[in-house]
C-alpha cells in the first residue's frame, strides 16, 4: 500500500476513534457526525460545496487533534465537541440552510482558513474544560458561526474566549436573563437584605461578574457590588446576546436553571 494512502487511512481511523470516544457527551450526534466527517465522498459532498468546505475544516482540525497526546477525558471532550459541531452543521444543511460564502472557509495563501482557526480554538478550549456540561454548547458555537457571515473570525474568537472564561452556572444565568418571564425572581436589589447564605452570595457574585464583563445589565442601574444585583431586571446585552445565540443556550435544561431561581426568588 502506498505510504500516502496508509497515512490517509490512519488519519481516517484516528478521527473515527476520536468521535466515537466523544459519545459519552455527544450521544446520538456521533452517528451523523461520522457520516459527515469520516464518510468519504458519500458524506459531506452529498450536502454540496458548502457542506464539503465545513467538513474539510472540522476534519482537518479533528485529524490533528487525534494525533496529539490527549488524556482520556480530553479525548471525550474533544470528540464530543467535534461530533456535536458536525451533526449541527449536517442537520442544518439537510434543512436547506446555506453555509456562509464570504471566504470564511477559504485558505489565505500560506495561512489557514478562518474556519480552521476558529475550529481549533473551540477544540482546544473544550479539551481543557473541566465543566463538561459546557461542551455541547461549544460545539453549537462553531456550527452557528459556520452559517452566519455577520460573525467575523475576530468576533468568533472573542465569543469563544468569553465562553471559556464563564462557568456553566453563568451560562445558565444568561439563559435565565433571556427567559426570566418563565421564572419569576426577586425584583428588588439586596441592599436591605439581612444575611446571605453561601448558596445565595456565590450566585450574586456570578451575576455581578457577568455585569462587569458587559454581558448583562440590570435595567440600566449601576451595580457596584453583589447587593446591587436585581435578578428580575437582568437582561443580556452586546456580547452576552452573541454568546446566548451562538451557543444555543436556550437548550440548557430547566433542571439546571431551577436551583438558581430558587436562590434568586
């Protein structure tokens, strides 16, 4: 067998193993992802040039990742985020959505494409992410960017970096700020609140951190400390809205939201 052909088969086997390893996180997304990324010409090519371009970017980064020395949990996380991103893209293409055609997937001379750089950023941040509940939403992030020409590569990197720095509970708070009509919360601030349990003040500090990052506001009022937090007035803004939309935080299960609401009532 020619050496080039053997290397190609080894890379194909590597990405298949990586995606299969991610089944613990990606679940049913693995099957579609395997067909999309490791199915050969019958995979992404059937979804048109856009599908082939998106698959090539993810596949290249996935092959590189499969050749790295990854710990067992790192393999699960990287395989999971890769599978979810690929399956999201495959489903949207099947639904008739169109991959962006603004050069995002095109190489720039000796430089890699923006798509490959963003995909690598998402995979590397997921590899090191101990809160594995965040991993599916990192996969959704890359898939969403692949379809939205209004999201520049620079903004995609900014959103990815921001997502890395937030806790999973802060992602839940962002969803809560959008869906607050479904979860009635305290309208007043906490300036006259007598005592604070650990369960309450740790959430207030996470809300305050989101405010200081400019991701949420409290109805236009200034918050200097945790007692200034007004849960019922929380609203996402600016980059916070991009994080919410691109990561599909609306999919966060309500069972993860309710414990936060119980503290902010």
